């Protein structure tokens, strides 16, 4: 059985919905690590909507900073969904974390995932396909998230790119030769 999965895609591509469906077929306990913080009214409304949409009986950990710690504290028999790396990286940048700090947290998170026996599902946006960001901060965010996504995909068992609710498997370029 594949233990770790990354679901990448654009906004509203079906990443979180697929993560929920995958977890519901698990047949065991589920922990959702939610990374969002209510920085404004829109995010407050989104978080409230997500809270009401979650399946009853799941353990929910709202952790905007230390995903590695939250993963470490999840029971080993629980499938864990991390939703999402996109918001997590933005929060860390907003709080002044450097890319080195962020990458160190990614390394810690992946170390914990490698030790788990139950599946882990990461959700993240692919932000490098759209319009070139106008600001330096926007470009930094796009680049850092892109490198985080690459590292997480490299450290997991499988990855899918979500488009219009459909999952396309991602292959390692070396597998093509």
C-alpha cells in the first residue's frame, strides 16, 4: 500500500475533495491537520465553511506553523491529511520565516512522514502555471512554494496533479528514460 501522497493543482481543482474521498476509503481513524489562520474576514468564512464540511469523527488539528510536531503527535494508525502546504508556506513567509527555515521544517515533516505506518496525504497548490507575479514578494512566494512542492513530492510515494476534479499521476522524469 502506498503510504504518502501529494495532491497538487490549481484553486478549486478538487485536491481537498479527493483527499477526503481517499481518507473515507481508509477504513480507520483520520486526522486532518488544517494549516489556515483567520487573517481576514474571507479566511474566517472559509475556515468556518471547512469546519462544517468535515466528516464527523475525524480528529482535527489546527496548526498553522509546526506541521512536523502535529504529525509527530498524530496516532500512528491514523491516516493524516495536511491541508494545505500552500497556506502554510504563506503563513510562514508572513511571519518572517526565511526559505531556509521553511525548508528545515519541510525536512522535519518528511522525516516524521517516513516513520509513519498509516498513510499521509498532502494537499498543495501549483502556483507556477499562472500569471507571473507582479511583486517581488509574489515571485518569492511562487518560487519557495514550488521548491517546497518539489521536495515534498520527492519525499513521498506518489503524486497526482488535479485538473477539473481529475487526478493525473506524476512521474519522475528519470522514469521516462
